C-alpha cells in the first residue's frame, strides 16, 4: 500500500482554491478531554464496511462527531477521508471538490481526472464526474469517506448525487454520514434491504458504566452512584447536558446542584446562556459572545474581530477547560460546539445587537485580506454592508459562472433581499451580469434599467463608470430589443473612458445595426471597432470580428474577419468559452464564410452548431438569424422543405421578440422566394427540372463541377450530364451564357437586394 | 397558504431572555413547558421556527396553527 505523503501544490490547489476548499474542514478536530471510549459503537461502524451506507443520526449534543473522531484516531490501518460540511457545501462543485480533496490528501492519485472533470462538467456530476472518481477510488484500496453535519449541505440536487455515489461506488469505499436529521437518500429502502448500518440517539446515550468513566475523565470527583443515576435519568444519558453538569457541579456541594438540576426543567440551552457564561470572567465572556458571529475561529481572526490581541491563548485555554470549544489537529482553527454557539448568538443578539454588524464587517475585511473572498462575502451580507457585498459578488460572478458554481452567486443575490439591497444600483448591475450569464436576457435588461438609476459616474473596481457599464452591457446582451440595444450602444460609445472601451461599445452598435439590416453602416462601425478592441479581450474580439464577418458576408464581399475566425475560435476554446454566445457568433460567421466559398454543406454544419449552442438559451434575435441563414443555405442546396422548417423555427422566436430589427422582413422575403413559382425556361423551350435548377444555381455561385457533386451528393458524371442538358434547354453554348440566362429566371418578385442575408 | 396564528409547545422551561429569539412569538412558561404564541407569515416561516428550535436542542411537544382572521377554519394539530 502506498504511504500517504503531503499533497502537492500547483494545479490541484488552484482547482481547490477556486472551489472554496478550506483545509481545516478536511480533518476531524482533536478529541475533547475526558471523552468516553465507546468500543461497541466503533465495532458497529466497522461493520458498515460492506454496506451501502453507515448513518449516524441524532440531534445536537449526542456525541456523533466525537464518536467518529475516536474511530478515525484509533483505527490506524484504515484510510479515512473526512469532510466537515457547512451551509456553503450545498453547492455541488464545492461539496465534491471537498470530498475529492479529502481523499487526495491521503491518496494522491485521486483527483487527477475527477477534479478537471468536475470543472468542465459541473452540471453532470452523476454521469460525468462520479464514474471517473470511482475508477480512481477503485485503484487505491479501502477508504472510509465521512461526511459530518450532512444536514447543513443537504438539498435535492446534492441528495441525488450522494445517492448515486452510494449506489455505484466501488465496494471498498465505505460512506459514513453524520447528521441531525435523516437525509432523503432512500434510507428506508436501504434499511429494508439490510444495506444500512445506523447509530441513532438511543445508542449514543451514555449507559451507567460510560457515565462513570465520563465523570472520571472530566475530573469530577465525589459523585455517589445514586448521584450519577439521578443525572442519568434526568438527562436520559444525553451527553450534552451531562457535560454541562460536569462543568457546573461545584466540588464542595454536588448534592444541591444535582437536586436543582434534576428537579427543575430548565433547558440545556438555558444553562448554556446563563450558568456556563457566568462561570467565566467578564472579559472571556465578552470575547466568546463577540466571536460567536464566526463559524470557525483562529487567534488572528478573533484578534481582528474583537479588536484585541492574544486571542490565540484565550482559545487554547477555553479548549483545555473543555468549554465546548474544539481545535483542529494543527492547533490553529477552533470551533464552538453548535448548541453553545447558538446560545452565544442568542445572548449577543439580546444584549448587544448594535455590535453584530460591526463584528461581521471586521470578519469580512479579515477574510478578504486573507484571500477567502467567499467567506468574506457571507460576512458582508450578514453585516448588511451592501457596497462591500456588491463589490465582492461582482468580483466573483464571472469565475463562479464559468466553473459551474452559479448557485453560490444565486444564494448570495437571494440573501441580499432587504429593501436597501434590492434598490441598490451597483448591486442591480451585478444581478444583470449574473442574469446574462444565466442566459436570462429580459431579466438582465430589467436589472440594467435599475442600475441606471444610480449615479452615472460611480466607478467599479476597474474604474468604469456605472452608466457606461449598463449601456455597453445592454448593447451586447440585449438582443431581444435591437433598437434599444443600438441606443444603449451609442450612449456607451459617447461615454467610453478609453479607446479600447470605445471599441467594445462600437461592436455592440455594429451588432445592432447588422440585425436591423443596416449592413453598410454596420460594416463601417465594426471595422472601426476591431481596430480598437484590445487583444487581451478575446471574447469581445470574437464578437467584433464575427459581426463584421456576418455583415460583410451579407454584402457578399470577402471579409476582413475571414483569416481571423479560426484563431478566435481557438482562443475561445482555450478559455472554455466555446459554447458562449460569442462562440456561437463565431460559428455563424464561419458558416457565412463557407457559404461564400461555395461550401454549402459546411455552412449548414456551422449554422447547425450555432443553433445547438444558442438553442439552449433564451429566444433572441441571434437564434432567429441563425435559422434564417440556414434556411437560405437549405434553399440553395435544393431542399425547400428544410428551408421552410427553418423559417418556421425562426418565426417561433421572432413572434416572441419585442423588437427583432429587420429579421421579420428577411423571414418574409425568404418564405416568399420559396413559395413563389419559379419561372421555368418555357420561353426557351423545355422546362428545367428541379435537379437541373439546383445544379445551375450552384454553378451560378461559382462552384466547379466536382464541388457541385460534393454539395448535392451526386456523382460527377451526373453533374456534367445535368449541365449539358440545361445548356441545351436554355439555348446556351457556354457556362457563362447559361448562368446569365439562369440569373434572369431566378429574379423573384422582390429582386436581389443588398440587405438580404444571402444572394436571392 | 396565508398567515397563520401559531402555538408551539416545547418541553422544559426557557428563560424570558429567549423572548426575542423567535420571530416575534411570545414566550410563556408553565408546568415545566414553554409556550410560544404569535402570528407567522406562512408555512415557510413556521418551518424556520421549528428548525431553530431543533437546532437549540429543544423537543417540540405540539404545535397548532390556525389560519389568520378572515378565514373559517379549524386547527390542525401536529
């Protein structure tokens, strides 16, 4: 068996940092002093080795974590991968990154394939990531995966994935879940089929002998067996109040304490908020109350939050006194026992409510300086600090969207739901960005309107004014209302703070002009745009060049974009943006390039790809445009049925768009051309057949005979034969003459006009 | 589902200092039990309060909800 060694830095730690992995959660804390050894329960845990699920389910304070910690520290031959879950692990990418990182800390080869798979397929954990993880696990022998506090991370998406894990994992992986509430993982079914080992509250209660060792271990002397029995009865063997009692029993007069403890009916949490806190010096009490806003504590962090020094020593003392504080194996990060933390928070809210936002603000600042923006954001929101929260979310929204972690962004934006936050213009801009990344165009436009109510010159972290940002975003993204998009783009151009940004704004204007059929204007604007957009912005470059390619193709001239398109497609792939709207536009432009070069099949393939990418999103003018371009190509390939189907798809979208530029006109014209009776060569004699028309059409487009054969899937000889016959029917003696006569036939009722997307 | 008039009973006695802890519910103590009475906006808020009690290690003995004024209805006991 390979020996565990230190995990490597570098690539893997980047994945982990991006997914918010917090190292101290990946190992159990040290055992509390005086904890009772429970060999019978350990034996039960070991029996879970051959079962699908080992479940430890009981309310707070029953010693679940303590039991599992004892197992991990005493069972030296087994390999354990521990994760302490919290509310932010309800997001799948973060949860699974934690699980994989925990196993990888002990078995290096795990994660090599599964972490990248998680990064590229964040929405397909069960079918694209878990199989790779299972292969990696199968290769490394036995391992026990422990998920502590599962109830905090549980939701329907996570539950489905965990259920898949426990069903299909390799046999040598034991899954252990500790939770306060039974998870919805088909537990009843597992129980019925004998695939479940469960340890519940009743098993976790102390029996008499355990009680005796417990008090011994806590250093409580002088309790008679009858004292102990009374305590056992009163608490039902529930460890949490027993620890309380052990702390509070005065050495000189245990009896009267026990009397009041067993006689009364005060709740544990009541004792925690009064008696336990009364045990402490006022300074320590204050300290604990203030740091209760934190879910994990370190000396440095507490110093910052409480605005003091020496917190490290205070925490160490508290841990040694067994005051419901535990510490991790490195002795750096502490955690309060949950019931205690709840009690402290209540007490703080009751006695010093005005301090709570101040404490959260300090915590947010500390975490941000320490490089943990995610935890900083949680605290900024808890502090109701809208500007800070807005800045932090804005800085993370793109990265989270591209790594499949958008649900965390959504959670934050949902939490920012009090009136001031809902009205805040900067935050509205962030909401617009998140909505557009989620392909919710009309929602984004609505938020941009709200953003524009803010001071126009207000800068973001990159120094861009708010009004400019709102305008240029709308011009690029707002392709459901093209006229508005153009107006927004023009405003952005007028207020652009630099030539590079002006270029980006010009691209938005150019796009809107193209969609309105103002093709020559679009070409002028876009040629300017591409000269100004910085190279460091491949997405904007792609949008600029693709639009230029489309506009110049509509004019049927070779495009300056032609040589750049392949390179841009590559750049987009490199940053994982090949399936973004920019990527779709590049395919559209590539398709038009193919069409101009006579490769109609290639064009149809490219348009098909565009439609596949865009079809997953909302209906926009882009999708309709793609269908119309495809319709024209299908028509030229001699497949009018397909062309009509494309036009129908385009119209489905167009019917829903408030303002789709001139796309409706183009759609109508294409439909007419397809339906209009084609004037046959009756004045020249025999009528041309459909197939002969198809061949002539391609010949008129400049294709050679072999190319025509390839496009129409017929043989070269058949093409020659069709051409010969059609020359005869047209009374032409050369190809040029045939093409000229054919052109006269093909002029439909609307003529050929320069704003059509393809030659008519 | 609209506003509810809610009564939750937990075992054990909670000190008055917990009075402000539960979403505007009023706290009273009698016979070794603690009662929380008051209006809640909807089921989601009720679930939130029950969760909070669970997190505090309190055992819920009963809860009754009655639709708020304006609706005819009985109580549904848990």
